[in-house]
C-alpha cells in the first residue's frame, strides 16, 4: 500500500485584516465622547466655577489627556491584531494529510 | 397672586424675564425647566411650549420693525387641569439685533411713553399676545378632544394668562393689561411706567374723559401738555385704578427709571415692592430732583413735533426731523458733484433766439425786435433736478436747525437743574454744538432763497454761481456735522461722578441685578442665567460656586460616561462576534471538513497519483492553534482600562457633586438640582 504525505487547504485564503476598521471606529467614538466632554468643561472653566469645582475638573481633564494617548495606542494595535488573526486563520485552513492507496492490477481481457 | 401660579416667586419671574433677553442663548423650554428646578428643587409639572414674536410673519399693520420683542410661555398639563401662559415683553435694548441695529426701544421710551406719540411697539405686543393666545386655545381644544375620543375623562380648563415685563417691557405689559384686562396678574420689574399722554393717545375713551375733565382739545398737543401734570396724574390714576389693580411692581430703589418716574405724566398703578439693592447708593433720583416741569414741558412739545418723523422713517427720519440732515443729503451732494463734472467736460450748447429791441437813435419814432441767436450751454436734466433738490434741502436744514437751536436752551436748563458734577463742562460742549449749528445756518444765509427763485427759471445763466454756493454750504454741513459728532463723543468722555452714579443706576435697572438682590440673603446671586451659591466660612473665607455650571458639567459628564459605557458594551459584542465566535466557527467548520475527508476519502480521489490506484484512506494530522494570547490580552486590557477610566471619571463627577452638597448641606434642593433635568 502506498502513501503520500502532503498539505491540503480546506478553505480558500481570506483577507481578514479589515476587521481592524470595526474596532478603530469604536475607539474613535470613545475618544470623541471624551473630547466633547473636555470641550464643554473647558468652556465652563473659562468663567470660574469656584475653587472646589475647578480642582476636580482639572483632574478630570488630566484623566482625559491620558485617555487620549491610550486610545491612540489601541487604535494602532488594532491593525496588528487583525493582521495576526488573518494569518492565524489562513494558516489553520491548511493541514498536513497522509493519503493511503493501493495499486490495482488490471487483468488483460481474454 | 394666584395660588397655583407656576412662576410663583419674584425671583423665578425675574430670572425668566432675564432669560427672555437671550443674552447667552435663546430662551427655551429646557432653560425654563432648569431655572425652575434650581429655584424650587422640583420638576416643572407641565409641558412647556415657547412662542417667539420673531416667528410671527406679520407683527403689525405697518409691516415695519418696531423693535418689539417678546416671548409667550405656555405651561400645560391636561390631567392636572393646568393651562397657564406668561407673556413676557422684552425691555429696552441699546440696539436691535444684539446691539448692532437701531436703538428703537430707547426712541420708543421717549416718543411712545414720555410724549405719547408713537404706538408701534404697543400695537405689535397686542397683536403677538392675541395671535398666540388664539393658537394656544386651538391647541388645547384639539388635545382635549383627542383625549375624550380616547376615553379619558378630562375637562378643558380655561387659559389663565399672566404678564411679565422689565423696563420698556414693563410698560408694554401694563399697557396691555390696562387696555385688554386679559391677565390675572401682571408683574412689572423696574418698569417704565405708563404715561397719561401714552394712554391718551391709545385709549379713545380716556382721551374723551380728559377732554371733558379739563375742557381741552386732547388732539392739540399744546393743550394736552398744558394740563397741570399733578392734576392729570391724579385723574388718570383714579381712571385706571380698577384696571390696574392686578399690576405688581418690583422696583430697585436705585433703578434709573424709578428715578425719572416722578416726571410729568408718569402713572403709578397697582402695588409696588421696593428693594434696596445697593445700601451704599441712593440712586440718581436726588440728582434729577430739581429739573423744572416747565423745561420738561418744552422738551415734550419739541419731541411731539419730532415724533411723526420717527414714526414715518425710524432713526433716519428722526435725524431728518431734527436737523434736516440724513444719509440722503450726502448722497445728493455726491450726485450734484458727479453731474457737475459731466457738465464741465463739455456741455451741449443751444442757440435760443433772444429778441433785441432796436429803436431810438437815429430813428426815435420806430423800434423793432430782432431775433439774435445767443449761445447758452444746455443744462443736463439730471444736474438741474439735483441742484433743485439740494437747494430745497438746504432750505429745509435752515428751518429745522433754527427750530433745534431754539429748543436747546430747554436742554441746557434741564442739565443745569441737575446735580451732575462737571455739568458746566458738558454744557460748554453743548454750547459749542449750538455754535456749529449756527455756522451751518450762517453759511446758508439768504443764498437758498435766491437760488430757489432763479433755479426754477432755467433760462437764467447764473448756474455756476448757484453750484459754487450750494457746494460751499454742503462742505460746511459736512465739516460742522463732523465737529458735532466729536463734541458728542467728548461729552461722554467727561469724567464725572454722575457717569459713575448713572452706570450704577443702569446696573440696578437690570433684571438680573434685581433677582440677585432678592436672593442675596439666601447666599445666592446670578450671573447671566447662572445661579452662583456663596457662603462665608468660619475663618472668614468666602467660597463661591457656580451651581448652574457645576450641574451642567455633572449632567453632561454623566451623559458622556453613559454613552461611553454603551460604546464599551458594543465593543465587547463586536470583539466576541468578530474574533471569539468567528474563530470558533471557523475552527468548527475546519473540523467538520477534516471529519468529512477522513470519513469519505473516495470523495478526494483527485488527490491520488496518476495510474491505477485505489483510495484506501486519508489521515489529517490536524494542527489547530488556539486564538493568540496577544489578541485576547489586547482586548481584555482595553476593556479593563475603559472600565476603570469610567469608574474614575464618574467618581470625580460625584466628588464635584458631593463637595457642593456638603458645602451647602442646609439646602436640600441642591441634591434634586443635580438629579432633575
């Protein structure tokens, strides 16, 4: 009995990198909401609200600044994540197989 | 006051009246609701609809902008039987369109109220009130019918109308009440009081009563203004006592309008609450106390003469009425100059025949007319018309300025009677203005009359003399009007105590100032539409918090964090769908395919080598990597971060809220103010 070892692609190749766009949009939305809040706070801060409130708001603004850089980092990571996922899935679709067969003798006609 | 009135305190009414000016943002149901919550700590128990005068296509029969602005707020709750409207007539603005336009309001204060000659703002206010009341009634009728059709047991409650007005708005709302009696209560804040002359102009019955009482012809200004003011006041206040009984005045002792409310003609109707908004300042009333009624009377007659000019053409008309000078004059001068240039470049010549009488020597007994052609430049029609117009205008200026200079002494006298510091300097500037006016009159001299006579005789050839004469006058007018503007500017720059007192009186006039004065004892003042809470700590330190702003930030912040939470939830869902579930689905599909291959190897015969071979089986050496840790960790890390950021942000907002609540712990409304919206 003969055998052949080879790889076999069970599903065609797919580019799944565009999954990153879905997440980028959500991160951007998160950033936009924070930005809108900061703009409103800064507008209100232009006229003094009183020491107690001002201090808390400044902390809130600082919080947002950190938030912004973290959001940007996540946005850039999304491409990498989607890239690796796409690679992972396409690799998975190809598997090693062994095919077993027998040669058949064909009798000559009488 | 009605027990169930929605706007049931002076502060609430003053704040809503301030809101109507739209200084920071346009009055809206949301703003009204916020102010109500700030003042009462409760939500408003009604649906709110706001109607704006600017939304009415047609404000009066004249179709002109009178300067009137107003708002009607309708509070409606069918279940609770609440159906109330508040007509708010806006007070004086320095100029229309946010100060950029004409100062119609202040002109109306003079011509409409003091003199009683202009009615346009009152007419617009009446039209607006009537039109919107009709609209509200139709809306409520439709709602009640709909509810009845649905089987609800509701009965229509008649619309209860209330009025609020500040400054000029206070005058308009009182006039509406006196003329229509349609309000349950009218609240006039630092109002310009109605005047007997204004009422005589609008109310025919009252005018007839004056005529009978004082035996005068009320259509004759001189006779009307000659009635002793004290007698007219007593008569008018008695006449309108019943109609004015529901007018409630709220007046700052230092208010500038209150200072002049003792002048001739002004009436005091209804009740009045006077508040001392600045204990260190007694107002400008003492400074104006010595002004003689005779001078006011003269001023009134002069203003009555000017009123029709304003009614006809607004500010331009007023200037034309007082001086004969307006923008059109300068355009006319430019036209004459242009036409003259064209003419000088090369006139068309005509040769009319002039009969020359021949006779005498050497034939004394005979004479005859001989036609002789004489070259005369043909005066272009445009130049001829423009010169004629300019000449007529010069004559008009002469008449108007003569009248104005005659009336200036009354103004000097009024000023001299006041206790204004530096008044002598102001008077000296006014005298200089009078000098400039006289220079214009002097330049006109008798030329105008001479030219008028000659210009209408086109065959006369002294056109150059006329042109030069008129243009000299025009140049003098231009030069002297510039001088007059400069002197007026200097008057306003004169440093004097009165200016300071006057600015205090102006400040006290503001409706926000009144609201702050009323709320001061409760540790509250107002800036624009915002409520400022303050208190003095035991160590003497004063702490102030803009409560309105803090609430806005708190509510907006909470809204944003709620939105962020939604985004986070959505992001988690997408992560699960796009990666976790997607991976699992793909893995299952692959396993299913592997299983199919191993179970049905003959279906994959195409994989066999060429030749006579038979499939015996296929083994898949499956190697399926799990989802990468780096992927799941990235997302879990992000979700954790946003979760924590959310908690931190909300904690900070709550800290703002709790520190304010603690600071003003005695006021239980504050908590509700943060919660309600």
